[in-house]
């Protein structure tokens, strides 16, 4: 048996002793049977522990998801920065259009993406400013 499991066993035994003392103390003042009180306390403790573990699992899952998405994004960006111009040239060849039409199409896509990025940044700045003002105004009341 390792020291970690021994520590958990001692902690578990300690918590059982403390809960029994609490149940005994409450039983002096409340007209309820000790087995019923013990069952209620154990039920609430189990639900609280399950909720806590569920929350921890959700947080860890979210962290893992963010890390994985970040790695994938960095991987894709690396190749876009390294081979981006070659990819665009291959797009011209793959599109069933004349070269001038393909160039116009790629230029329009580039303009659209640029507008999306700048529009998203503008909306984010506006939302941040409004949220800051709302927080400032809400503090004054």
C-alpha cells in the first residue's frame, strides 16, 4: 500500500467520525431518528461529491479541448504560412475557370475574409466598450 492510499483511508475515516459526531449532535436537538439523519446526510454528501466531480471533469475536458484545438490551429497555420502561395497557385489550376476569372474569385474571397476579420474585431471592440460602460454605470447605483 502506498502513502497516497493510506492518506485517503485516514481522511475517509476522519470524515466518517466527524459526520457521526455531527449527526449525534443534531440528533440531540431535532426529533429525527439517527439512521434517517445519517441517510439524509450521506445522500447529500454523495450528491455534492458527484456534482463536484462532474464539474471537475467538465473543466478538464474543456482544457483538453482548448489545448487540442490550439495545437491543430498552430499546425494548420504553419502550413498556410509556409506553403500559402503555392496553395493559391494550385487553386487556380484546380478551378474550372479561366485564369482571370480564378484570380478575380480568389481576390473576392480574400476581400471577404478581410472584411469578416475586421468586422469581427470591430464588433468585439464595441461589445467590450459597451460591457465596460455597463459595468461602470452599474457600479454607480
